[in-house]
C-alpha cells in the first residue's frame, strides 16, 4: 500500500534540517518571483473574471500542475485546490462565488491516481495528531509518530475527506456539487482522474453523466 511513497522525503523530521530547508526554499521563492515579475508585461492588464469561464477543483498534490495539464495561462480559469480535490464546504463556497460573481459556466472535478488521501483514514490521522503534531513517518507497516509530545485532540472535529476508491470519490463529489442548493442545474460538472504516470486526464463517464447540465 505504501510502496509508492518516496520514504526519504516523507521521513524528513529533523527540525534543524527542516528549518535550513525552509530558509533555502524561502530564498528561492523570492528570487523566482523577482524573475517572474521582470517579464510580467501584458499580464498587468488581465481582467479579474476568468476569461475562459471555467473552474477546476483538483488536489494539492505537488505532481499536479493544472496550468500545464489543462493548458491554462494567467487569467484563464479558476483553480481551487485542497487535499484530494474534494467537494468540501469550502470548495463549494469558492465554486459558488466563481459562478455567481465571476461568471464561470462549467466546472471540472479532477482527482488523481496515487493520491495521498488513499493512504490514511480519519481514525489514523486523528490518533497520530493526538500524540504529536510533528511529521509522521510511514513504511510498509503504516504510519507512526517519530516523537510523541505536544499532540492535540482537535482533529476529532475534522473530517479529512479521505479516499478509499477514486472512481467513487469523483462521482460523490460531482453529485455533491450538482445537488447543492446554491449550484444552478445548468452548470455542467465533468469528472476526471489525472494519471500521475502518464499526465493524462481519464474521464469518469458516470461522474460526467451525473454532472451534466439540465
Ligand atoms: Zn492527491
């Protein structure tokens, strides 16, 4: 189950190393932004509403770049991201604003293969957090805390919206969006899974069927 994880990355828990790494990243981001802003050019004239009038709800996974996999430029579309690309209350809040005030007229829900949300349950993450807030480690036996100090039981109030079956989660999320009282029935919602091994978007026909405009 955990074999596809890059252990050396997720097991990074030495605080010193983490702080050094953060400071390097901090600097890199600021430098990258300076370069980006140098050739900002015409983008300063972009309108606030997305010009291609659509929105994508997708996972925060670092391997997914919606601008690349869906061919977006600045100003084209709304991209709403969270863990799993789930239709949480907050994702729906954004989609409602996206249509009602900013004119998007079709929405994509895009989950992906090998999603981190398939590798734990509410119970697992609640137990881990109850004992420690530090990054946990994972191996073939599952997750475990590296230290056990300073945890919190607050996670029992959070539904983490984990995924046990990608096809079902896509259909559930499209259904939830389509049946929401603040979502007009004329908005089509398309359901796809992004394959992290090929970069391809694979349609989930049942989700798109549930999500069709009417
Ligand atoms: Zn994911």
